[in-house]
C-alpha cells in the first residue's frame, strides 16, 4: 500500500540535474544530502545550494515536508497503523515520527487521522 504512495511521491519530488533525474527515497531513514550529492557526482556544498535554488527549500526541510505530506495521505487512508506509517516515511520509531509530524502540522498524527 505505502509503496505505491512512496513511488508516486518520489515521482513528484524528482529533481533534475542536467539530463539526470534523481528521485529522493524519502522513506529511507538515513537520507542525507551528501549521499544524494554523491549519486549525481556533486560536492555536498554545491548540491545543497543547487537544491535550494531549484526547490526553494533546504534539503532537510524538503525531506521533512515530503515525509509529512506522505504521512498525511497514509493517515487519511487508515490502512496502516501509525507506527507502520512512521516506518514507511523514514522514521525509526513512533516517537520521532510523532514529534516531527506535530512540529510541521501543529497536531499529533492520531489527531490528524481522527479529524
């Protein structure tokens, strides 16, 4: 279930580097700018500047927002538990996910799901 949404989100969040499109695996818990930079053969510093120019956000905030958007979709579907959604969106545990989600949205995942 979540893999299809992850794939849709990755297609939406594709970033182009010349002719190379890089899809960001937002479901990976250890997603780092330096790893994506290495994938496209750029230095981390150049990549982060380029990324912000293209998206209007720094890499960390972009990933956080993309994960939150995906979590919102999954929460509204109500097919997965909140812990499963936490894992599917790149968090190691419910607590980290809940804290990040609330910081972005202002409400807890369970409150969002029950609206």
